[in-house]
């Protein structure tokens, strides 16, 4: 009788491990590529002003000083540092399934708004929000 109980317990453990393995594999197949694409787009967006500077889009376009332009471009990091912890707390409250799409839509709108900037102050504000 004891052997039968042990065998059934091992069978349940094996099924549990198999189920967990299948769930992790599904997450890897469906979620990981989307997160990799989102990260790739984020890195491209972070570096787009640097690439545009090489192409001639620099502080002269905004009629400002190099220091003001550099601060406007670097505002991304200030926004990132300030909003990182609150964003994590909101993620704990809302969950990834709600908060991640909100962040992605906000990020895409803010990134598109960056093209409409006509002075260095607007660029600084948009880059801060982008962070």
C-alpha cells in the first residue's frame, strides 16, 4: 500500500514539473520576443538624437548653446531615475498585463512627439517624459 502512495505522489510531482516547464516554454515563445523588440526600440529611440547629431541636427538647429542641448538630451536619464521606483510600485498594484501596455502606448506617443520639438526646452521636456 505504501508503494502505491509513493508512486502516485511521484506521478503528481512529475506532472507538476512538466506543466511548469510547458508554461515557461510558452512564456519564452510568446512574451520574450515582444519584450526583446520593445527593448530594441527603446535603445534605438534613446540613441536617435545622437545619430541625428551626426547627420547635422544639433544645437544650431534650436539656436541654443551646446550645454543646453546636452542637458535637454540628457533629461531622459533624469526622468528615468525619478520614475523608476514609482513605476515599479504601480506595476505591483496594476500588474504587468495592464501597466506594460500603458507604458508602451505612452512611450510611443512621447517618442513621436519628439519630432515636433521646435526649441530646446520642448526637447528637454519630451526627453524627460521619455525617461
